[in-house]
């Protein structure tokens, strides 16, 4: 499945639109506490453990987005936007876009 931030896909025509699809992933406060309690790999202000957790959350959100697009009858998602929000020490990663059928 093609998932892109662009509104079109070069060389492909959008045949039909199947609505907005969204995928979310939540990292709870305990994840942050565990990460920060045991950080030993901070170099230059970066934590590979924290980055890995963010990457996992992003991949989960995108995977969920794709699953919902397939369920809607689409074979691609265009205009994808990734958002990161922290609410009460909980990180939410959301991915949204328009499910389309391209040919």
C-alpha cells in the first residue's frame, strides 16, 4: 500500500475516495517513567530508548491507518499527517489521511 504525505501519487490516477482514516498509538506515563529511570544511553541530549519508543508508536499509528484504509476499500492513503501530543504525561501519536483507490 502506498502511504504518502503528498496529495497525489505520481504516475497514478485517483479513481475513488474512501474517506478520512486515522491510526493512533498511546504511550502511557509508565513508559516514560521506565525510560527516564533507566536512561544510560544519553549522548548529546539524545536517548535511543526514547527514540525507539517514539518510532514504535509512529509505526503502530501508520499500521493502524493502513488497516483502516484497506477496510474502507482503498489501496493507498494520500495527504498523511503525523501528530504528536502530550496530555497528562501520556504521549499520543496519530496518523491521518485520505483513503483512496488508485489505478
